[in-house]
């Protein structure tokens, strides 16, 4: 389960209220110039929905209403009980077919085929993550980091505004959902390369 709760303060003491109307704040940095926004769910890409719209069940142990945690101020905070605070990524039918093609290429282990796949399908974060790992293995750290950032950017573009860390409540993602796995793997790779490079 991932918790998004990145409230903070600006250097001059103002609090983070959220993005201005019409602009999106990116957690992992702004996109590079020339990056085209990935297609939405309806356009054949990845989307996101909250559990309250999908009637999904909250995973255990978060579904237990008698669990209490203490916050800094001593009050119990149980945001995870609310299904509206749980989210999941959704794959469109077109994206699922593209992902199947990626898995076939991944099984071959052919890096050239993977690079050609990414050239044809630049908005598949799982493929970008795989090529990023290859780039790090051959000591092309800058290219690997750029692919990793692009993968995270695709997930950020696919997420709902209500999933934003600028809300007053905490948002949750279930790691056991297949659609959410890619984000967790990408975040894990980012942690790995950040600790390697310092």
C-alpha cells in the first residue's frame, strides 16, 4: 500500500494548498520539453478510479474498522476506512493489448526489440522501466534516469487530481492490484538508483 501524504511548506512559510487552476504540480518533477502528454483511459491509455466508484473492497488490514493509529496530535486518524481515499489504475482495452505485446518482447530478452517497441509505443511505463534497468546495467545512468522519470510522469498524468498529495486526507494504492504494480516497481527502481548514485 502506498500512502500519498506529502504536505509541506514553502521556504517563505506558506503552506502547500494545491495546484493552481489549469496547472498540475508533479511530485517527481516537471516533464522535459517535448514530452507529449500520454493518452487518457478513453484514448487508449491508463486511467485511475477511486474505490467508491468501482465498489472495490479495501484490502485487509485496512478494512478493519477497529484499528486505531495515533497521530502527532493524539487524535485517531483512520483515512483508510473511507473507500473514496483508495485508488487504482485502470488499463484500457487498447493498453492491455499493447501490454501483451510488451510481455512477448520482454520474454525474448531482445533489447533492440524493446527499444523499437518503445519507439512505437512511448507511453507504456512498464517498457520504459525495463529499458531503464538495461541502461543502468550498461552504465548509461543519464539515459536510465530519463526513462525512469518518463515512466513516473506517465503514471502522474494518469492519476486523478483527487489522488494529489495536496489534499488534506491521505490517498492509498493497493500493491496487490496488478494495475498498481508498475508504479510500485518504478518507485522501487527510483529508490535503488538514488541510493546507488548518492
